C-alpha cells in the first residue's frame, strides 16, 4: 500500500475535517502567531512612517546670521546692514526674515505705569530688544493677545512695545484691550501685544520688544545683532550658504551662520530600532505558534494510535504515516496563516484609523506571513510525524503505544 502526494492531501483533509474542533484548536496557535507577526511588523512600518513625518516636521527650518565675534569673544568684527532681512528675503526657500538687537544702553528702567508702587521691593527689569517687524514671523512667535507692530509702526517710529509673556507677568500686564502703557526710561510706550510662545527664540518671552527704528532713535542701537530667517524644510543648507553673500557681498566671511542640524541620522536610527524590536516580537509570537501546533499535533498522534496501527497493518509505510501528519501540519499552518494575516491586517487598519495614523501594509508581508505559517506548520509537524511513523502495528492494535 503506497500513497502519492494527492492521496496524502486527501487523507489529511479528511482527517482534519472529521474533527473541526481539533482543527480550530490546532490552528489557533498559528492564527495568534501570524496575527501577532503581521500586527507587530505592520505597526513597525506604520510607526516608522509616523516617526518620519514627525522628524520631517521638526527638520531644520531656522537659520541665524550674526556678525563674527571679535578677538575678545564679544565685540563683533563687522556690522550687519539695517536692511539685512530684506536682502535675504529674496533667496529661494526663505519664508520670512527679521532682525533684532539687544539694547545695551542704560535706559533708566522699565516699569508699568499702573504698578508704579514705591513700597514694593525693586525687581530686575526685563531685557529690551529692538527688532524689525519680520522678527515675529521669522521665529514663529504666537500672539496671546493684541498684535505685533508692523511696517507702519516701524516707518513712523511709533513708541509701541510687544511684551513676552514672562515680561508681561513681571510688569503686571495680562491684557491690552485696556491700552496699558509702560515706561522705558523717560518715554511712555503703548503695549500693543503679548507673545506667549516661540520655539526658536524662547528667550523673547522674557523681553520687551520695540521697533528697530525706535531703538536706533531713542536708545542708540548701533547695528543689527542677528538676522533670524525661517525657511522651508530642506532649503536650510542652501540658504545658509547664500545668506552671507546676500547680506555682506563684499565680506561674506565677516558673518557667522548658525543652522540647526537636520535629525536625519537620529530619525534613521529610531526607525531601525523600532523595526528590530517589532520584528523580534513578531518572531517570538511565531515561535509560540509553532509550539502550539507541535503540542496539539502530538496529542493528535496519541489519540490516533489505533488508526495509525491499522494503517500500518494494511501496508502503509512509515514515510506514508509521517507524510500524512506533516501534510496535516502544513495545511493547519496555511489555514492559520491566512486567518491570522487577515486578522492582523484588520486590527492594524482599525487601530491606525482610530489613532489618526496612515496604516502602512506591505503586500509582501501578507504573502510572507502565509508562507511563514506553512513553514512553521512543517517544522512543528516533524517531531510528531516521526513519532507516528515509529508506531508498531501489533502494539498499537493491542492498545499499546510506540
């Protein structure tokens, strides 16, 4: 009595179909393992996509140009032109630009008119900054209330001020609709706005900011300290190369360019670590599935000792018996792989949609998962199939075991 591959498949399908509950139990480990593998690898790819988008959103979009420091490390060797922001605004990739200078002169104190109480202990004055109107957009400052000064205020040399949130708190000002004013030395300035956020220049939250023209007239600002430039993602390198030439065409070497490094290497490292972790978790889940198939298949061999002995007595060879159990294990693996892959993709898509992510599903992942399940079934069935092939007909039919 000899079996070809078709006979083995027919016998295996008949045997599995005769006990659906055993089929479900046997394939359950593979379903869980393959579903876990698909979910973990799918989430690794999806998470990598999210990481990529997050890093791209945080990529370098800010360039700062400043005059080179002198030999003492403080006094600049050159002076940036007053229209430096206008000069770099023409460069490709520049979204906005603005200039700023720290007022170093003794301005005679900064106080709020409404809180000029001599009985209160003295507090350190906020720093005073003179800036062009484009600074706020260049550093992405967020206005909590009111507005920032514009080109009209700059050209008219209006005595207006914008307060950083911390400076406003120190001065006791939290709104501008009541037209508050502050005294900077002997001059009254109308507070027109309060900014409470700037990711690229958080120090501005501690400062009082006035128009550059006012700084030059009232406080003796002699030169621009820095040019703040906001650029589109991916253009920071080219803008950093061209900005010195645009600002100081006769002496580009007299300025220093500061650029935030793009986090590409860190992003790739994080993506790689995520992939490794998730793949290891998926492989572990698949190993658990293999042990599940092997355990249930081993129990099946024990239950079918009498059947195996009868087949051997009728002339079935050892390889026929082992072949049938191996085919059964492969079929269980394939079924578990199909169900597990479908379940994993479903869970991945639903979870990603719920989290607002874009699910990433590699078609090769599904095919590979099913093939892996078949291989897992093959591996899991080898030992039980070998044990079944060693069953002696006489002892099996008499109620013994191998």
